[in-house]
C-alpha cells in the first residue's frame, strides 16, 4: 500500500509532467523565462516546471537531511525550504543577467508555491 504523501507526489508529477507540452501549443524555447506576445503569463509552460522542480527539491532535500544526516524533521524541512527558495531566487537573478532573458516574479511565485506544496507533502505522513 502506498503512503498518501507518495500518492500526492506521484499525482503532482503525472499532472505537471506534460504541462509544458499542452499549454498554448508550446514548443521547446530558447530562453529560460518565457513570454508569449510580450507578456509573462501565469500559466506559461515554465511555471509548471518551476512548481514541480521546487516541490521535488524541497521533498528530496528534507528527506536527505533527515535520513542521511539524522536531522530532526523540523530542522530538515526548514533547511529544504531555504535551499529551494534560494535556488529559485538564484535562477531568476541568473536569468536577469543573461541576454534576451528577464527576472520573472511569476516564476518566483511558482517556485514558492512548489516549495509550499513540497512542505505540505512532508507534513502528511
């Protein structure tokens, strides 16, 4: 029998795995932050990837610290949240410094939502 947290992670992966290929007829894109007709859309293909990536980093980071380093659950979760959000901010700062790219607050919101969902999954079991 699968744990409920694993079921939710699996469901999120299945729902979001194909997101980039179904929204707005997206094709592989050259820049990391995507604009459609000059606008950064809330449901652009990269938002699902930001959400899913942050969720996975949060869960994997917390579980790694908890199991490999015997950290208490609260400490490992706090570390994973900080690490995930830091990666998101770092990526957006890198995007801002690259030609033909930009800092996207909407990408950062998707990162934070993914981190929060990952933390929610960690608290279920």
